[in-house]
């Protein structure tokens, strides 16, 4: 359609800069234009149906045609289409949603700050840490530690937190004061002859050494996703978080948990923190908070953090932070309805029921000569592709192996997402066992084509 000047595809390449794209390649191939959605499926402008195997960008937990969410947005647009929460103003939706989130939080939390995206939530947490430690008279305690291959956003600060090279290269990142410790992926970073337990001891030891080297009095917080999503669907080994949290307590370092992907049922618990027995001081949520139907995110802080923020604001006269669309009445209305649906339909219970079929089905692909590792939990998984299974050698970057498999799956009617050498799969939480079988069938056909192509090139 690029040769038709007024087509959507042609106009897109003329006027639109895409996120995470190669603009010149896009100008040659054109975009895939998605026109509508129905359940867990989306349809392009030619009417072709795709099973959305990554919930768009991890968020479409209730699929793409949940009428109750559309109606919630419509009702609120008619009643009060927009307002803010600056100063001492508020809408009832913001109060209701904050109350719901505090009640369902995995550990005791005190207050909720609303914003528009996970990036904004993590950025707010970074700012809050500085404010908090200034309130306590600890101006040096400002550094934060995140992890290699962790993902926390794309603002200047949160892209620095993110431990992925493509988010740093040519952006002159990371910023000073943001450190990165080991990625907890045993398959890729375990040393020869090293057990998982020994691997955990080594990388947690490295974390403690970093803290001591930098000075515990300079480290404000440790950042973590329960499962590292955009870094390649990385499930930390048993015992990892228990030992990490012991180190944090030892040196009075706050724990910030990024629940943007794992929150609201994805792992078979309402929060990833429950799946891994985490005890955070701050929690960032987004994506499935509204099933992606409206942009909304939130930062939850415990009483310890809130007390510091409140004291400093009293001293200065104002908590000088805000976003125009914080606590916007339409996204909050949709989020409230989303949380009601999760409870009424027992979405978490549904995930627990269907997840074994999903995980066991995917693990059958571990026998493929180019699948090095299959990992996941609940309704999130990743297949790591390798050139040589015996040595775990990756494909060369120019092969774009995972992207090639992504395209072959798309031809089979399945949307997956290439992340480095890993193909991520994270379908809507409403997926049925029959639809899981359909997903696995599409993936099997795509993987068979990929295997044939890779063998032909060997």
C-alpha cells in the first residue's frame, strides 16, 4: 500500500515517528495497520485476524472489546470529561480508586500518587527518593541500584534505570548516580559448574560489594521488576529475592518494586510481589490497571516514605511535583471498572487455572534445536533462541533471529514480540484453554518455518 499516496501506510511513513522502530526500514516496508479488536484478537485493515499474544504491550488483560470499560469511559465523559488534582482539588473517582488500591496492595501502603504511565511512575519514585532523603537530612543518600536487563521506562531518568543498551546508546545514558548490578538469569549468566544456589549467592554478593564500595550512606534504593519483562522474561532463581531483601534491610536501603507488567494477575497472584514474597517500600503500577483502555499509572508509597515527603513539603510549603493528567477522571473511572471486573470474574483464579496449559505447552518447544531456554510464570513466558544449543551461542545480531520468528508467527496469525534473542508471549488474561491451544499451534507452525530457514542457512 506504500505506492498508494493516500493510504494509511503511506501517510504513516510520511508523518509518524514510531516508538522502538527503524525509521528507514519502516519507510521501505510500511506499518501493519490494526483497525479493530474483538476479545483476544485484533484485525488489520485487510480483515486478517491475529491472536494478540503479547496483550499489545503487556496491558490488554481483558482483551480488546470489553464493553463495560467503554461504557465507564463514556459515562464519565458525559459527567465530567476532564479535571486535575493540583493543589487541594480532587474528583471522587481519584479517591475511590486510591482507596481500592490501598486496600488491595500486597503489603501495607499509605498513599497513592496517580500519573499517566509506568515511566512517569518510576520517574516520580526517583524524585520522591531525593525529597525523602533530604527530609531526613541525608543529602548524600541519592544513588539507586537497578539491574542489567531491567526495564523501568524511557524518560531521561527511567531510561537510565533501565539496564538495556538500546535505551542508552546515543542518548548519553545512564545518568550519574544510577548503578546496575547483575541480571538474575541463571541460564545466560551462570558460570560453568555453578548451581542455581551458588549463582544466587554470587550475584547477591556482588550487590553487597557494590553497596559497600559506593558507601551504604549513598545508596537510596534498589529497583526491581518481580519478573524482568522487556529484558527477556527473566524469572529470578529461588532464594534470590529473599537474600536481596536481607541485604537491603542490612544497609537501610529502600526497595522499589516495578509492578507495571506483573501487577493485576499476570503471574497468578494479584501482584508479582505476592508471587515472590516481596516487601517493597514503593510500588509502581500501570498497564493492566485499566487493561490499557486509558493511560493511567500510580505510585504507591508506604507510611515511612509518605511521612518524609509530608515533612519536607511542610517545610518548603508545597510538594512541587505534578502531571497535568494525574488522577484524570476518565482513566480513573476506567481503572475502577477494571478492578471490579477482576474481582467479579475472579481473573486471578482464571489465570491460575489456565496457566499450566500455557506453560507446559510452551515447554514442549524446548526440544527445538534453536530454542535454548523456555521460562515464565502464570501467563507470561519467553523463548530464548540460540544458534548452538550445546554451547548456548547466540545468533549474531545481524541475523535478527527473534524478529524473524516474530514475523513468521505473524504470518501464522499470532502476535509475539522479539526482545533481543528472546520471543516474549503474554496473552490477555481472559484467554481460554482452547485459545491457548490455538496460540501454541500458531507458534509451532511459525517455529517450524524458522527451524527450516535456520537449517538452510547453516
